């Protein structure tokens, strides 16, 4: 009888452990910590290396802006960026977009580049020879060199 109780308890324990493991692994953000020694004092530095524009639409009678498709090249000058939040935006008249390249956010190894394609910007019809400024922000951590987060183009 004692053996039977032990056997039942062992099977119950294994079943409960399997159920718990299945729940944790099926969660979007499991409670398992992902960390390394380098995460103790990371120095994040994401910069914009280059921006190119391609005109995709001229102003029309109904819409007084030219539309451009921007290609933005990010470069990681600091520690590995792992699952962080990045916002790309222009001046106050441009849209703000979150840049994701993983299921959990944005990741980029040290000294690597990432290309964002088809970011649309608008330039007013009367703003000839104007400047367009694009900015990338790490929103959940501090960037050690914010001066390379801004890129200005003459249009």
C-alpha cells in the first residue's frame, strides 16, 4: 500500500511539473529571465548611419504634399541590443513607427547594421530646398550618444 501511494505521488508531481512547464513555455513573455554578464553595465548606442529618399508621389490638387519612401540604416555602436523598443520618427508632422525585428522588440548585435525600408515621409509643396530630420529613439533604455540618433537631409 505504501508503494502505491509513493507511485501516485511521483506521477502527480511529474504531471504537475509538466503542466507548469507547458504553461510557462506557452506564455508570450515567460517568467524565465534572459541575462548575461554584459547586461550588468550595458552601454547602448544606436545611431542612424544613412538615410536615402525616393520620391513616390508628387503633390496633387487634393493632397498638397510630396510623398517619399525613406530607407534608414541603423548601426549599433554600443552593447548588444536585445528586445528593446525603438521609435523612428521625423519632425512633428511625420508619423512615428515602432521598429521590430523580433517577436519581443528590436535586437541588434554590437557593431552590426539594420535596414528599415519604406518609411514614408511627407514634404510640403512649398517647402523647396527644405530639410528633413529623422530620429531614432531607444525608449526603454538610455542611449549613451544621442547625437548620432538624428539624421538631417536636404531635399
